[in-house]
């Protein structure tokens, strides 16, 4: 049984992940620039690519499951390692190993790039919070002196009821 369909589905995943990696790098630049409007439009484009990637992954899972069923291999252990053990054709096995390695490397790069983007977003949020705190300082932070005296004065009534 030929594993060519699995190889083709993995190649589609490689293409989809490469596009996602390119998108992630572009998103990093937009975050550095602080271009919020461009980033919002870009996120819509990224969501479309995520849907394409999800479809490619679902297709790969279906093809792989079908291939394992046709070969009579247990469906409990559907892994690339098991696939490489079962594939008899040396050329297909080599191509399968190469595509799987490429996909693994792309996924690792994408994860690292997205971690960088997450860090940039976190730092941007911290900067905004700091800027807001500087623009709207708390009154208690502005006063010097004994904080207990301030509390005693605050507890007093505005009107003198003893008169």
C-alpha cells in the first residue's frame, strides 16, 4: 500500500505552517510598530489561514487513519514512528521522514515566534497600564506623611452635631 497520500497531506501541512510562520513574523513587526488598525485587519487574515491549517490537519488525520486501517495496523498507535516502521517502500519512507522533520521544525519555529509575540503583547499591556497609572495617579500615593492621621480625619463627620 502506498503512503503517497499521507506524504501529500503532510506537504500541505508544511505549506500551511510555513504560511503561518510568515504571518507570525509579520505580526511581530506590526506589534513592534504598534499599528493597531493594521494588526486587527491582519488578525482576520490569520484566522482564515488557521482554518485552512485545521482543515489540512483533519484531512491528514483521516487519510492516515484510513491508511492504517487498510494495512491492518492498530489504530491505537497512529504515529509517524509507527508509520515509518510500516511503510515498505524505501523511497516513500525517506520522503515521509524528510517531510515529517520539516513539519516538526516549522512547528517549533512557529511556537517560538508566537511566544515572542505573546511577550510583546504582554509588554505592551504593561506599558499601557503604566502610562495610565502615571496619567491618573491615586491621591493616596501623592500624599506624604503618616497614613493613620489621614484616616482619622476621613472618619470625622462633615457636620458638627454637638452644637
